[in-house]
């Protein structure tokens, strides 16, 4: 049972079940812990990663379904310093506990690639991640500010 | 209250004051222990919580844990302010969970001195520490607790400021002695002591060795507010950069060599025990190392978490329900109503003629209730534990009290404190769930590790386990009565409410009503309860502020004017209401289907008034459009951070008001994850405006006070639009229709 995963540009050959959840393989096998576990059923988005550039909830993604695809985690996103989204998160002092923010930033980054200037409604429709600390007002502000720079 | 706090700062008058100040400063022999525990090469502790390095850098050691409330910035701001430190030369660290960094005595002194309580009267956010008797092992001294919105109010006001000021005084003495001048000729600025007359200066780093030899004074001079350069400024939070690139290591992220993972299933019925479990099939599954039977649960240990989870789900454990297997929410509600109708009510307070005064006016009467709520922090409960060959225990977890957690682990493992090492990690949310007294996940992890000696085991609750084995915000019912006089103002106020504990001081109203009776009906259940963001204020705020609104409408008066008329003796409360109303445009016209509601509540020393604007659509769909908040916490140490806490409290409270409901069926929790315990997301987020009021009042808490007035402000707004009075939360259980106007 060997699965080949390409994570943040690095190929990993892993001895795991085909149906193992991508989230736990990223965390426990590959050792990248920036991607978080929140609900296990694709409700909260704490586990969001990019698969071929699109935001995907890794807790319900089997590794078999993404073998050979380009997977990017928060570590990969941050590989060359802060992205404009991350900088906006600092400028607007978005995180509180911070636990949801890896997933939030991954989800927002994917959205802004296709729609760099979303309306509040488009943002809310696309970003359904949960933040129990309630940082949504600042997320909205940060994304508005990013849109204004476009 | 205010007097006591000022007295303490002025020099330890009174016993509580002496305790606080006395604790705030260690004698110098304790510094060596601190140095050994937490100083790096080149650093030296000058007193509690302050280290100075040879390059003049000041490190503030924070005796609290980070759960996202910004105290790793606010507390150092307070110490650095008094120390005249340059913020760019200030570093921040977490205190190790050791008794010498405990904030328990500080918190205790703070609580006792401000609430006029005795040592037996433990406030709600700490109640679990007492209920769970680890106090007898570790002692109340062993608290390093972060809760009760107390970090800035207790550690900040009584600890950090004193520590900063005393350190400054010691550094000045050391410099003056070197120069052979009077300390009064010296000043301090940007991590240096200056002697203007001779133009000499010395950095703090060059002075720390000498300075540490002076004994700290208990009442060092404190800066007047108008000289502040750091406190009151929105300094960017120090913890944020690591929270945008995934490098903050939470409890969930602990990695130890050879570590295994554990998944758990706890008896669904509270109080239930594991009778038996057939572990054979699970043991043959890939990666499974062991099936561990605990008293109330079964745990599978495997090489990977998902394998442990799959195996634990494949088990078919048999539980003994301890006689609780038939309890339902409806049955608990019936018990509440029976208790409130019975004659077993216990007096809490009576003023004037109490309930007898109800005969003196027009009766208004209503029964309110709120459901059980789960905390549901983003990071599910987890804990990593290792039983070592030398008979010691090492534990890693994020809790709201590192020292309390260490004491708890010592108790459940039967080891002495010195044999337990506890690593306190940042938390993906706390909200009260991770306070001492509610450490079921620590106990299960320690016991699992006990069965796997020599191997670190990380136990992780799935969301289902987290939601079904919480310590819930209690389900509470309140029966309110008011009597309105000829002018429509209340002449009597009677509140009978259920409690699973004692009386709640949060039930005492701020409004001037001459005759009051507040009584409690004790309704114990088998459902474990605990502090949930704003604790008792979370229900009393809803009951009181909704019922005051009912009285105003019964009197045909404007709800804002009605409240103002009863706040003659409370100018700060009145000012908060007026500011929120002004900023929200109270009284100005709104489109059809929209309306405003107002509510105000003081908790944790902070007054918060919310005006909520809602829209009810033709089909009854409810939108919360806007929340305007006015907040008087005396002064905000970090205004932007403070606002973030109010915003977060609004969202947390909105989730509960709209959808939050834990129900019980067959003795167990029905809900299990976010689809049936829905929470607010971006799409439901209203526009939020927070206005801070500066006053001379003592500093109030930040994390919790935004919660209580939100639900009643929403319910009051719904009434304004629909004429329907919401007396039971959550809102999702009500069908709204637009009033025919
Ligand atoms: S910042 Fe804590 S859950 Fe989002």
C-alpha cells in the first residue's frame, strides 16, 4: 500500500492505506502540523489545504484521491516569507487563538486567486470556515483591504 | 470595590492588600530559583516575571497561558510601562508551570479584596478547582489560572505594574550607588538609568546584578496615567506573526520520539462506566498497539491517529449507565418548573418589602430559559503523556492553568508534584472548557500512558467526543415578576431561578427598584456543568435585560428611557447605554421589517451596552444586521486588542443565541458536531462597531463581558419588529412572523 504524495513541491512515498485521510497523513506521516483538525467531517475548514490550487478540506480527502496532485499546506504557502494575505492578517490583527487561521488563510488565498476583489457576499459564500474566536469582522476587513490594492 | 483596589496600590493597607502586594514581589533568595528555572545565559531575574539581559533587553515572563485574548501583549505592556522600557527591547515568554510563578495568591487576593468574599466563596470560574479536590493536593496556591477575565485586572494591576515599578526603583538605586548620587537625581528612559546633572547613563543590563540585591519595595511609585506611553496604545500583538504561518504549536501539535496516538470513546451517558468490551477485532487492525479499558471509557492506542480512531469506532463497548439512561431534556425542564413552583425556594437577596410588594402595582410576569451549551473551541481536547522508566510523568497539553494541570496530573497518577513535568502549550480556544476542574482529558491521557509505560501517547478527542463530554453551560430557568406603579416604573422585582449550584451574584440587578426578592431553586442533574464564557452572566444577562424590556413595553415607554430612569445612581451604566444608543442611531427610522433592541450588563468589572439591529424577512428569516457596542472597562490597556475581544464575544454569543443548544436524550447528549451544533460563520456576521469609554474606574475584564447583553439585545430587537417575545433560546426554535403594523 504505497501512496505517492507531492506536498509543497516535495514527493513523499508513503506506506499508508489508500483511504487514509489526507489531514492525518500530512500531520502524522509527513510531520507538517500547521494544518489543523477541527471536526473531521469537512464542516469547519481548519484542515483546508490546496490541491492543484483549489481549497480542499483534507480531513475528508483520502490520500488515494490526491496521489500525484500538487498539494500545498500553510508551510508551503509561507515558504518564501509572508504572502499579502498573511501580511493583511497581521495588519488587521486577525487571529485570536489562531487555531483556525491556517485553514482560513488557505481558503482565502485560493479564493483571491480566482477573485481578487470579492464582495462581502462573495467572500461569505465562499469562505464557510469556522472561527470560534469570532475573527470574522477582521477577516472581512483584511480581504476588503486586499481587494482595494488590486 | 474601587476603594479597596486603590488602597492596595497605595501600600498594602488591609489584610487583602498586604497579601497582594506581598505576593507580587519575591524576596531576593527566590530569584535564584527563578534563574535556574527560566533564565537563559546572560539573563537574570530582577523580580517576579521580569528578567533583564546584559544587552538591556527586558523579558516579561507571563504566568498565564495564551488562548488568544492578547494577554501576552497587554501584560508586558503594563510591566514595561512602569519599567520605562523601550517596547522594541521587550521580549515575552511563558512562565514554566512552577509554584514560584503561580498567580493563585494574586488571583485570590484580587478576588477576595474586590468581591468582599471569604476564602470559601470561590467565584464561578474557579469553582471546579474546589469541586475537584485537587486543591487538597496542590493547594490553592498552585493556580496559574487564566479565566474570569482576570489576567489584566489581577496579574496586570497587582502584579505586572508593581513588578515593573519595583524593578525600576531597584535599578535606579543600583545606578545611584555606582555614581554615588541620590536616587532622586536619577531618571529612567528606554532601558537606561540617566543622571542628567552629570550626563551619565547606564543600561539596565549593566545594573541588573547590583539591582537584584536590593529588596523590592512593596509600594513603589506608580506612573500617573497621563505619563503612559505604552499602556493605552494598540501595540500589535506579539503572538500573531506565528499564528499566520502555522508555526504556533498547540497541544495537538506535540511530537515526541516514538509517540503513539490514542482515540477514545467515553460512556455516552454521564456518570456511566465501562462494563465490558471485546477488543479482539480492534487488536487485529493495522497499527493498533493496545486497547485500554478505563473506568468511564475505552481507548485504542495505535501508531497513527486515524488508525486508532477507526479501531475505537469498530468496538462495541457495553456501558453501565449508573441509572441515568432515561433522562431527557423535557424531563429536566419539568423538574425546573416543578422546583420553581415548589416552596423550597432559597432566599438570595430581599430588599424593601420583597415579593410582598408585588401587590402594589400592575403585575408583569414571564418565565425564561436557556439551554445547555457546549464550548466547542476549535481545537478539540487533547493531551500527550509519557510514563518514564524512572517513575516520573511528563505531560503536554494546552489548559487554562498550567500549574493546576500539573497538580491534577500528580493527583491522578499518585505521584508527588516534583515527579510531574507539565508543558503548557497554547490553546486553540478555551472559553472556560480548559479551566481546572474540567480536566477529564488529562486524566484519561495519563491513565492511558500508564498502560503504555515508556511510550509517549497523544490522546485526541474527536469533535463528537469533545461535544458530548464537555462541562456544559447549565440549562437554567428563571421566573420573573415585576409590579409597575402608576407611572409605569417598577415598584417590585422578583426573580426565582434554578441553579445546579449556589446563588449567583450576577442575578442582582443594577437598576434602582425599591423592593426586590431574588430566590433560587436547586435542581441537580447528572449533566456536568462548568464555566462557559461569561459564566452566570451569560444567562442572567438574558433574563434580566429581556424582562426589563418587557416591563418597558408594558409601561408603553421607550426601552432606553425606561432603563435610564432607573439608573440615577449609576452614571457609568447610563453613559454606556447612551453612547451605544447614540452611535446606533436609536430612535431614527429604519426600513419596514427592521428594528433595534438595546441591552446593557456589567460583568467582570466591565459595563457593556449593545444595540442590535435586526431584519425579519417576509418569510420570517432573521438577519442580524448590525451590533453597536459601548464598553466601559475603565481603561483598555490595548484598545485594539480589547475591541477584538468584544467582537469575538459578540460572535460567540451570537452563535449561542441563534443556534446553540445541547439537548439530552436517554441520559446522553444528542448533538455531536457542527451540523447539529451550528455556529456563526462569515455569512452570519453582522457589522460590528465597538466604542470604548475611558473612565477612572478600575480596569475591567475584556474576554467575557461582551457576551451577556447580546442575546437580550437581539430578543428585544425581534420584539420591536415582530411583537413576539423570545423567552427561550436558541432563536432557531422559534418561527418569526412580521407584525401587522
Ligand atoms: S482564531 Fe481562534 S478559532 Fe479562529
